[in-house]
């Protein structure tokens, strides 16, 4: 069992608080992504779980066992970094074998020339070779074992780094933006490889990224972090459909959610003003939660300022009123076409309209996500 529990984690660097009362339970075998803008404290939290950094307050337990004060190597966790951290002078084989050799061979057995002559060395090396070859086969780098990292592509290097983490059979994998050095196409491919690796290994993965689409596509649950605080934790579809905080609504989803000021929308049939909560200050809706109609009295009209044609979808940008508010509406090629510069009416699906108060907290009727 390797569930992770964080309770009231606090961390400061000097005066600046970096983590503020972070509590989170990660289930055994779960794939959790931690997403947030650069500098919000993601790496710090991951390093605290790994034992590479000490928290100022709060507790961490792994597998029901408090690990505070335990050294990284005693925590049964493996960490994979963005920078691969491979040794350039060692072959792929030796890079992957390194944690096993460090753990299983004595200091004397690791010495060059003399080590291999010592008793026990051959047997241990044989079992290490088996482990390394197994991991390499799983990650599709078996044919590269004799190469040096410098002779590998970015994607191959990242696989070697994964292999080096895998051979230790950790119960928890911690990954800190492992794909951000790769080009876009490879990044998307490696996403699938990492999720399939997770399924095959069946252990807990905690994956840090600043890329919301990466976080959403890979995870069982997503934890959204901002300014050292967890804003919301839930399955991807719940964060998308039921964000509880305006900042979560804005971070999740592409194109971005549309946000308009309630003040502009009173008495507007576009959004069914009758259903609005008194404290609602911001109204938000996803690009697919509204339709464009023939301009009419009593609804909000606007001007088409941009068309993004993705083939499957066409995103229509509409400037409302004096242009102070712009929204993006998803249409499909089968629907009526709208040309640049034309005037259109906007009709928002009232059931999918989200309301947020002055402080950005969700208010009004909150539709429950159907239990999965
Ligand atoms: N060793 C350190 N000393 C001082 N400040 C640090 C240190 N590590 C991180 N920070 C600061 O803590 C904040 C969070 O950093 P980090 O956890 O790396 O964020 P993220 O991974 O989300 O980009 C940042 O403002 C960063 O500058
Ligand atoms: Mg970071």
C-alpha cells in the first residue's frame, strides 16, 4: 500500500511563504497530477514528499507510515526530473543499473578491476542485468543500452530516466515536469506512454506540470495549486464542469472559459438573469455552452472578430457591446457559418452558466457532476 497523506504542510523560504497549509490524500495506485503556474510551489511540495526538502510544519506519510525525517532513499519513492539527470559518461545500461549497484553491491564490489573478482559480484550483476533489460524492454530502449546519453534523442533520454526510477520498484513515482524539454509532438506521445506505464506498474504516480492539458489528459485526479495553496482537487471532468473557484475555471480548459461581468448582463435573456444569485459578480461559461443566433432585441449581440478553424471545430471570437468583453464560442463545420465582421446574437445555456462571487468563489446553483 502506498497512499500518500499530506497534512497541513507549510514551507517558507525566508519571509516568503511558499506552501500554505497543504493537505491532500493520494490513493494507492492513483495517478494524480499537480498543476499550477510556474512558481506556485509544485516542485517544493514534490521535493517534500521525496524527502529532498524539509517542511516547516505538517506531516507526510507514505503507505500509512510517517516519513518525516526519513532520508529519501528510505521512503520507497523514486523521482524523475525534467532535466533527466543522467550521467553523460555512463552508458544507458550503466545509468539504469546505477541505483541497483549502489544498493546491492558493497563499496569494494563496486571498485573497478578488483570489484568483479570479489565473491558475490557475478550473481548480483546477473540479477541487475535482468532488471535493467526488463525495464529497457518495457520502455523500448533495449536496443540503446550500449549508447551514451549524448547519442540519444530527448524522448529516449527521458525513457532512460524513467527506467532508472523503475528498477528500484518504488511504490511511488514522483515526476517533476518530465516532458517539458521535449518537442510538442513527442510530449503528446510520451503522455500516453507514461499513463500506460502507470497502468502496467499499478503504483502511485504524482506528476507535476504547468500544462493544464497534460494534467487533464493523464490524471485520475487533478490538484490545482496557486500561490502555495490547493484550490481544488478532483477528477478532470469535475474540474472542467464544476470549478469551485474562478481561478480554477480559468486555468482548466482550452480555449479558456468565457468570463463576463454580471453588471453588464442584468435583464438579458442571453443568460436568464432570473436564475442569478444575488451575490454573483462574475458569470462564466465554456465555449460549447452557448450558441450564436440571429441578432435580436433582448439578447446580447456582438461582432465576429476572429475565426479559428481547427477542422473539427470552429472557434468564433465575438466582441460584445463596445468590445469591452470578448467571448469564444465553439461551433462545428456542420452548423451555420459566421463570417468575420458579421453581427451575431448570443444565447447561453442557463444550465451550464457558472456564477462566482466577488472573491471568485462559486455561488448560485451548482449542478452536480453525474457520479462516474
Ligand atoms: N531553495 C530555494 N530558496 C529560496 N526560494 C526558493 C527555493 N526553492 C524555491 N523557491 C521559491 O519558492 C517558490 C516556489 O518554487 P517551486 O516550488 O519551484 O515552484 P514551481 O515548481 O511551482 O514552479 C518560488 O517563488 C521559488 O522562487
Ligand atoms: Mg517546478
